[in-house]
C-alpha cells in the first residue's frame, strides 16, 4: 500500500483538495476553499498546511468566526449544496463564535465543515492562552459546546484517527437528508504530528445522488391523484436542491394540479415551497 508522510493538518487540507461530487454527469470540487483566522490552536497545523498548499486550495482571511460560517452556509445554499467552504478557528472564544452559525446550518441542512483548534492532547502544556478551563474536569474543552449543534462531531486525539473520521465527514456533508454542520475538534499539538497515510485514504470522490422515492410510493401517489377531488402538491426544499424545479413545473402543467408558492393566510405564515 502506497503511503505519504504528512502532518494531520496537511492530511486534512490534502483530503479537502481531493473531494468532489458528481451529479448528472457533472463533477464539481466540493470545497471551494477555507475561511479562517490563524492563531494559537491552528498556526502550526492546519494553518501551515493552508499556506503550503495555498496556490491550489484557496484560503480567505476573515474577521469574525460567526460571519465566516454564515458566509459558507449562504454559499452552500446558492450552490444547491454541491459545494461549500471549510471554516478554521483558533482555540477558545474563536471556536465558540461558530456555535450560532453551526446551529443555523444544521437546522437548515446546509453543509459546512468546522475545523476548531483545541487544547493540547498531551496536556503537559496547559494552561495556554485563552484556554477556557474547568476546575472539575480536564477531559473536555469549549469545543464540546458544538456537539449539540453539529450533525457530526469528532475530536482527533491521534493523527491516524483521520483515516476513519474524514470519510465520515464527507458522508454526512453530502447526505441530502442528514447534512448540516460537521465539526472536527483538532488539538493543536496533534495537528503537527506526522503519520504515514495511505494515499487512497486522501481521495474520496463521491457521487451526489438524488433522493430516490420509496418502493411503491409512486404507484400509491398515482392512485391517490385519481381518487382525489382537489389534489394539492406540497413540495419542499429538496426539489430546489436536486434541481428538479423544471420537472415539477412540467408535471404541474400536465396534470393541472396546483402547487402554491409561499404566502401568508389569515395572519399565519404558510410555507409551501421554500
């Protein structure tokens, strides 16, 4: 098995470079680049790798962590979830600034990758600058605040753990149903540790298939259409993200079944098609 020796930070950036999604024969890089703020918690790991691979993988400096998550989320929405950004933060308040953006991305099922700097896994260096500590325990950090607002969350205590974690990251980010914010908590010392990564583990092109209807659902809906006196099509955001709007409109025109747009009725907000 061919391997390449990389730090964890380098492996993560190389992995992001190689990710792409394919839909209807069209292939697109999944990550458009990385928003981030360099500082303690990432400067010797992912930040160094972004500088090293800069010409091939764009890094965009930002001024606020919450803003960069919202920007990545908006970009993913405009790209119909076929492309997004990674967001890199330092340790402590820099990471907690991303909590609101992560919650918004998860609730709205928009793919965003959060790379949060974390405390030293060795713990012999603690305390460090802006590290938020607890007098009751030493086995968690502020990044644990991102657990409930992330669709997938992991902390890498060893560089080889990325071999399993990174494919899981892409599985969730590209899932039409389960996508949202994905958080990797990265201890700042482990980001600099090197490991002989199998080259095949750094390549993971994924097909982005449309959601298939459940078996028999088309026959069932067809029977309901014939029996219904006043049928109504209620379509969700999946129609937009799967780029099936024209197909839906064609079906509506052929059947004359109405499909109303978002509107307000009797003081209540009735959202039919997002």
